[in-house]
């Protein structure tokens, strides 16, 4: 049984989508960010970076944090045919490249942008807001280029690279972020992912 430590957040939803795609049984141990539970000693012993998601797999005894590492683990451990992460070759490294790109660029930048947009007027820093906004626009151009030549998914076939991005960019699309709403290729890509039953189930799993 897999225990998922998390909550209704974009990063935790990457994991619920992957669990749903792989048809795995799992149980949730909710970690309340509002109550700052991620800073409690029991949680820090699981995840020294005080962030969700984390998984614990009773089958292997492994505890893993960082969503990209979690998705890689689930795919390698439970995806015999490599449907979410190819076992070798170009497709594997393109999927990992996309997953690392999300964790290094999309997540941190969109997270900071959201912090700035939702901050109280006193806490807003116009220069920071502009920097994060411009970078978010640039990153959508990168994604658009990754989908060039009519590729249906970021790494060619559907993979953990798409799962890593979906919850974040779907939130941006729903908020009406013009760099997303005005790019037909990105909108169609999000639509293709969103229509997968496992994605809909994974997105709805945490409220
Ligand atoms: N790179 C990490 C990011 C995880 C992350 O930022 N999680 C947020 C919630 S979505 C969190 O736990 N924040 C609490 C904190 O920073 O104290 C991953 O992909 O797993």
C-alpha cells in the first residue's frame, strides 16, 4: 500500500494523477500547510525540505519526496510496460528532461508569481511581480516550442513530463493567464491530457 502525504495542491495532484494512471491503491495522510504541519519533526524526518508531496511504499519500504522523483519511482516500480516513462532511449530522457524542467522552472516561478498576485497590497513588490510574470510568459513559449512539429505531448508520447505540468498549467488556464489562453497549441495539449479519465480522477481525488 502506498501512503501519500499531501493535500489539495498542484504538486500533490501530480502524484494522484500518476497513481490513478497506474491503477494503484493508496491512502492519504493529509498534511495541513495551514497548520504548518510540514514543519513538525515527524514530517521533517520524512521530508527534510518541509514540502509535500511525499510517498511511503510499504511494499519496498521506500519513502520519497520531490514529485519528479516520486513519479519516476512509481513508473519504474509499477509500470511494467513503460507507458508513463519509457524504459530506455530517447523517449525516456525526453520525459525526464520535461519532468526536471517543470520542477526547476515552471513550479518555482509560477509559485512565486502566485504568491505575488495573491499578496496583500503591502506585501506586493512590483519589480518581483514583473520578473515572475515575464518569466512565466517566457516559459509558456518554451512549452510551445516543445510541442512543435505537431507533437501531441511534451516528450512525444504521453509521459510523466505531461503529468508534472498538468495541474500547474490547468490552474493557469482556469485563471485566464493570457500566455496560455492565447496559445492554441498549449490549450489543445491541456485538453488532450484533461480528457484522460485517469487524469480527471487524479485531479478530483483531493479537495
Ligand atoms: N519541487 C517540489 C515542490 C513541492 C512544493 O512546493 N510543495 C508545496 C505545496 S504545493 C509545499 O509543501 N509548501 C510548503 C512549504 O513550503 O512550507 C515538488 O515538486 O515536490
